[in-house]
C-alpha cells in the first residue's frame, strides 16, 4: 500500500535533511506493518483490553432537551479511553511501530498533556524510555498531567521559548529528534508534522469514526446528520471524520479555538490563517506578512496552536468539512453545562465542540441527529476551569 | 545581466587558493547597524558571507542562534532589512542568505528571489527545504540568478548524496553533526568518511559547518573539505562582549584567526 504524503497541495516534508532518512524509515515501517496481521492483532488486543475500546456511544438526553436537538445528541465517548482522551489510540500504535523499528527511546511534545500522558503510558507499557517536551505555560495550566507523566516514568522537559506552549514544545521535540534520530522515535500527537505523520496519526485515530459510524447505525438505524469535533492540530477530528467522509449526506464540522473573540487572540488557523510551513508541513497557519508564525491563544492548551493538520486544510478547501470556532467564554460555559446536565466533565478542548453545537442548535436540529466526538475528559482542567468559573475547594 | 550567483560562488572557490572561510551573521543581531558592521569586518577575512534572516521557529538551530534571532525579531527586524545588508557587501565576498522556507513563500518565491538578487545576493540556504521538495523553488531561484545551496547530513545516504549532487550549484553545505547548530563537532574518522563520501558524489565544492568553534577545528575541516562555516561561535562572542566596540574587535580578531588557520 502507499502512504499519503500530500493532501491536495498540503503536507510534504519541510524538515532538515538530517531527519529525512528517519521519515523514509518510518514510512517504510508503516507500509510494512499497517496491514501486518501480527501488528494489527497486538494493537487490537491492547485497544480492547488496555484502552477499553470500543468506546461507548452515549445519548446525551438532558443536553439534547436543553438545546432543543429533537433528533438526538450523541457522544462518542473517547473520554472513557484509558488515560482520559483519544490520544492513546495513536500513542500505542506508534510505540508498537517504534519497537518494531528497533528504537530505544521515545520523545513527544504535548500541549494539554493528554498526548504526553498517553505517550508516557504506552512507553511504560513496552519498556521504552520517554521524554516529553512541554511549554512552561502549559506545565502550569495542566499541572496534574505533568505529575502523571512523571509518575509514569517520563522525563518532562520545560520549554521556555516563544510563548511556552504547544508550538514551542513541538519545535523543541523536533530539535531533539534531529539530534538523536538514530536511536529515537518521535511520536507526534496530532495529525500534523512532516509526512508520513499526518497520515499515520489519522489512520490510528480513524478507529473513532469507524466505531462511531457502526454504533450510530446500530443504535439509530441511520447516520448522524452532523458530526462535530474540536480542532487544534486536528487528530480527534480527522479520526472521527474519516468514518463519515464517504457519506455525502453527513455534514462534518470542525471547531477551532476562537479564543478572545473576533478582535482578540485566537487559534483559528483554518478560518483566519493562510497557507505556510510550520513543523514540516504546508498547511493553514497563523502568521504575519513576513511569514513569522504568530502566537495562538486558547483557554485550552490542546487548541493553542497556530497550525493545523494538512488534511484539514485540504478538506476546508474542497468544502467537505466546515470549520467554525468557539470562544474561550463559550467553551467554559459549555464545559459547566455538560458537567451539570450530564455528569460528564469534558476537556476544555472538547468543550469547544459542545459550545458550537449549543450555539448552532437551531440550524443543526434541522439536519438530523448530532454526533460529537467527546475527545477527552476534563479532570486535567479542574484547576484552570475552576479558577475561571469561580469554583474552588475552600471550606 | 550581472553574473549569476552560482558562477560568483564557484569563482570564489577557484580564487581562494585555500579552504574557504564562511562566517555567519544574524541580520539584526544585536541590532541592524551592528550586524552590518560585523558583516563588513568579517568580509575582510571571509570568502563568502552567510547572512541569516531571523525566523520565529528555527527548527535547525540550537539555543544560540534561536536567541539571537528572537532578539532581532523582538526589535522588529524584517527580512527586507536583512537583505539590504547585502548592499553594503557588494564590493566584498559573495553573500548567501540563510532563511527558513516560510519566509520565502510568505513573500512569494519569485518575488523573494528577485528582491534577494536586487541586493546582490548570490545564493540561498533553506535548511527546511530538502532536495525532494525544492524543484519549484530552485527554478524560481535560477530564474533570478540566485543559487539554491543544498544541505547534506551524516544521515544522507549515497543515493540521496547523488540526488543532491545532481541538482547542486554554487556549493553544498555539509552538516558535520547529527543535530542542530551550536553543538560541538569532533574531528574523527566518521567525519572524514562523511566528507569523503560527500565529495565523491557531489561535483560542486563541499563546505562543512555545525559545531565548529576554534581555528584548530577550522584547519582540520580545511583538510577534508573545501571550506568551513562558523555561526554560533561568532554570535556567542558578540553576546559575551561588554560593549559594541569590544564586540566589533572580537568579531574582527576571530575572523582573522580563522582565516590565518585556514591559510596555513
């Protein structure tokens, strides 16, 4: 089989020459193993017995009623995955690849910490050393995940450059990889980076959409009218969308970080950026006239990224997916509403998808059932969301 | 039509009579005037000047060049400011500009090349543009008379070395270490074998850089390659100087020391 290196004009391998050999090696390994029965069986057993797949499809009846979604509101419960988010689907797949490639060391970048925790977990499981790069700002706002990674035996390295967020952590991870490429596999956490990463990550995450489609058919006898997911780099979204991409009657909606709103800082690369190169691929990007990459902003560390995966750029241009945004404020109120009406504390990232569905409910209800990828749980966010919402633990 | 960049670069190698000294100046660091002065001082000793355009996310650079570039960006330095430094070097050695790819495409490749050529820039080094992604950019550069300088690395296999060699013009920049700029190279059999391999497959001159700090190291590189690039060490010396005159003196003395070591 062949591996997608480009999505329309987007993607490619804009990286230092030093890592081209490693990208070739990864491409070959992926081609070899992605259909290999032993590999698939090992990954399948872990996804079933370790991650807890298939994750349930849940009908959120109280929100459905509150938001007037008469045809149903369904959650694909990735928050129930081991480690608390969809990130483990990709981390496990790549760790198993890394072991087959004979790599002794794993590195990763992380924003919200969910990919870092997933990678630390998968590395512990197979006995590989793990270092995670994380922006200092993110280490503060996702403190619990830093502790989890360290408990799992990973080294967490703070990154001070730039704004100390996901972009800077990714750059630093790439520099580590350029330096240690012979021994090290870099597990990118989102569907970004040089080819073949966007394709590999999307494929390991496509289990979300494939399961969700079958579950919707089983539960409702039909497909959803609209499928909604949040988009930072875009891994849970692409994984979900891939299950429905060939169903022309299913509308696909990606929700980016609207941050402070139209006049302020944000993370809406697809809505407000233009194509450029960051972290090895050509894709929509927040940048100034000189091509200097802009600092993104979002209340959620996982969406605080000025780039986006190249496949999303392509899906945007061809009009297959509609990309919208939700502000920090909208996401925070949706976070609280989901917690109180469903007893589900969602991740702040996921809360952007919830906010859009709430705010666009009057249009969405006309198109049939709505499916949201509930990409992660919000345990990691309780400090930050509590501070923003005025909820604390004082006696 | 002025002489094309590739021809000027190739002439620099023919005329030098010794391994070439290619010092790097970060445009706009520590400020625009100082970087222009440093470039002129280094031009007295150098055979080619490498002029860096600061970029927000320099993946191939270690902490020293990252910090210098960030300082330049914080001071509002723009790519056009850096290209204009080349005007001051027209009567000196040829200038190659080091820039990340997004800077080039943000301006439009053809426009960027034309602007670089109008300032007399002979070549362009784009560290995040490997040979397989470079066809369109190479065509735009050629059309403007600017040489696209390819990079090769320790991890580049023979087949890719040949591919790089087939497209190369001006010279090829061989990365001495598997890593980012500003580390420490060491002269050993591996590096000798790498340089041999590169020169076997690449028909144009091969210049070695990354991690070269001292005149002794430069002289060692001179024995196995056609020239040596020094970047982070120059920036470090500028940063360590107590005041601008001391920085100028440090740059001048360092350049003289390297040139002398290469001439021995």
